[in-house]
C-alpha cells in the first residue's frame, strides 16, 4: 500500500470461520500474533476480540434489560448514572487502573456530579454491581479477565445517630399526612384555630398506600427491599409470623412475629390488589411498589415535616430497632429481628442505644428507695 509493505495475520475461530484480520508493519509481529491466537483456539480459551468493542455504558444497558425484577432494574439504572468517564470506554480497553480511579472518585468526589462523594455503603453496592456485571462478561467470553477484579467492598461500621431515627410522634404525623393529605397541627396552631386565626391545616399530597408502608415498616423493621418482597405465602396467620426472604447478601432469611393488625392489613392489601406472585406491597393502581417510588414520596413528606435529609425510609427500621431496645429486648433477639449476620453487627450499629451498666444500677437503686425502703421498718439505711 503506497509502496509500504504490511503483513496480515489470519487464523480461524473454533467454529472454523475466519476471525477478523489484523495488520502489522513487520512479518515477525504478524506471525507472533497469529501463532498466539491459534494457540488460544487450540487451548479453548480464545476470546472473540470484537466482544470487547462494546462500551461499558452499552454493557450496563444490556445488564439492566436482563432483569425482570422492578427493584433490580431501578437499582441498575441508578448504577448506570455513576459510570462517569468509563461510560464510553470499550470494555476490552478497561484496566484495573480505570476502576481504582473510578472507586476513588465515588468515595472522594464525582466529577460528573459537581464533586459530590457517595456514602461508603452506597459505594460498596456499586463496587459489587460492577464486579458482578464484568464477571458475567468474562463468563460469556466477551472479555478475558475482569478488570474490576481488584475492587473490594470496605467494611462499614457506623453507629446510628439520633438524627437518623424517627420518634413515635414523627411516625404518627407521617402516617396522618400520607392518609389525609394534611399534617397534624402544633399546639400553637390548634389554639390559633380555636380563635379563628388559622383556617385549616397546611396541605401535602395524600398517598394512602404510603401510610400502609410506614405502618408495616415501623411494625416489623425489615429493610425496605425485604418489605417489598413479602408475598402472601410468607404470612402465617395461625402463628402470627411473616417470613422475610433476606434480599441482602449478608441477611439470612428469617421468620419474625408480627402484630395481628399488621398481618390483617397485609392480607387485606393482597386481596384488594391480587398478583400472580402474591406480593402484598402494591400501589393503588395495581402496580408493584419500588424503592424509587417509595423514596420519592417519602422525601416529599419528610420535607413538609421539616425533618433532616438523614431521615430516609431506612429510618423506619431504625425506629423499630430502637423501640425494641427501649423495651428491654436483648441483643440476640434484636439481631434476629433485623437479620444482622451477628450480634456484633447489631452492637456496632446500636450499642449506644442500650442502657449502660451504670444506668441499670441507678435504676435498681431508685426502685429500692421508692419501692422497698418507703414505710418498711425491716430495712435500715446506713450512711
């Protein structure tokens, strides 16, 4: 070509068809490439080089379309938005260095989101998703090795702070807002209304099925994803229990006791909006609830209540856990209820909510003084 000699490397795929040709400036390079590919075909580990031409964004789109589960699809679509600069890179060109940089940006500031970082637990979820997707690409022989293989989810141990937990009044107020589209008036507002100085309550959009979500989450304490996966067959009316399927990798399936009213409400909901699978968390339009749908409506009411951004649907789980602790339930029972992998995990998260040993001593001393010493001549106080 134009007076320049080029050498073409040719070989055949395992099925006998001719593989894409590759041009080299020297015969030695062409021969080395050709011999390497022929050896790969003989060993059975040849990968079609055209498989690595699709971009990471295109691979993720395919990953999204493979699922038929609404929550999984929603989660993968959110993951798709976090690819950053890797979106347009062919998967065959990706290296471990690309993913070290990507992980660093997720944790310390994403250029595609104005430098805003993500929480450690969120990053861990995206790391697992990326590894899983690219492992599938390896299994399907699109690429030879997983370039994200060195990504590791970090252990996250954090204690729940008070601004992440709802109070009883918060939960009741939230239920009322979702049910009626109105909020509960403050004491000052009730006084003003009696004087005729306030006309009605401030309005928010009524979403009755969200009141149902809040009640069920507060009564049982599951992860939001576990709540959405409850089906009619998981409810045992006779025993008063619900089986949670444990949709998280470190959450084992478990059966928990549930108040009778909650069981009746779930069965009633399933009867009103029947589905082939028997899901009990259904919208009034007959569609399945998704995490994204819940989060959007939860956010609107949270803002109307003036609660901090740290309050999320997960806060209903924290409400349930702290209520159990306040009632004196022991750590092993709370661990089982919440589906933690060990009691140590439960203590890592909620230890500061349990009364200290000194709290028990003071309480015991108070009971002695109030209950035993008062009017009991058989006990003598010694200074």
